[in-house]
């Protein structure tokens, strides 16, 4: 699995297509699950103009690798890609892309969701939003995969 943090903007769909061409052979996989998170213009009832995303170098990559290793041990995966922005992010720019290739859709979808939910709830990133009248640190985040899947299970 490829994991990368980037300070520059990227096209998530072009990155997924390019990685698929270089990392996988045609016919090797039957499913691709992809999640793209983008910078939106509002959060918690406030208009947002942009965001600075900070991380702890070394620790963040290690955590992302651990998430991907866990996914690989839980589901039958062929390959994966996790790209995450750091630094200044403008409205509409991609923040994260997670793409998973597997023989079957269930493994690809479940692994993709597991990675993004863990990343959003536990990875060492800190978000500072730029608002119309100042800045604020985002103190709450989404709950992790297990909590999310318990909500959707009958």
C-alpha cells in the first residue's frame, strides 16, 4: 500500500487512475472502492474560508501505515492508496483520497471505510479553520469504524 502526505493540491481521481496503471495488472482485481474528502465551506454552523492541516511528521505516517496493515489483515486486498493533504487547504480542494483494490466489492468497501474512519477519528492531524471573523481549532471529529458500523447494523 502506498501512503503519502502532500503539501500541494492534487487531483484525487487522476492519482487513483495513475496508481492503478502502475501498481496493478488488468484483470488482477474485481473491485475498487474509493473515498475522496474535500474542503467544504461550512462546519458546525459557521462559514469556513479555508483550513490549515498540521501533523506530526513520522508519527502520522506510522499511524497511517498501521491502519493500512490492520485493513490488510482483516480483508483480502490487492493494493491500496492513501494520499492526505497537510498545510494550507483551499475550499474545494481534495484533503484525502483512500482507494482500495480487491477481488470482491465487500472487502474493498469495508477496508476503505475502515481506513477512512480510523484516519478521521484517530490519526494525528490537527485542523485549524479560517472563518470570516478569525480562526478556530477543530476539537471534535467523527467516531471510528467500529462505532460507525454499529450504528448501521440491524
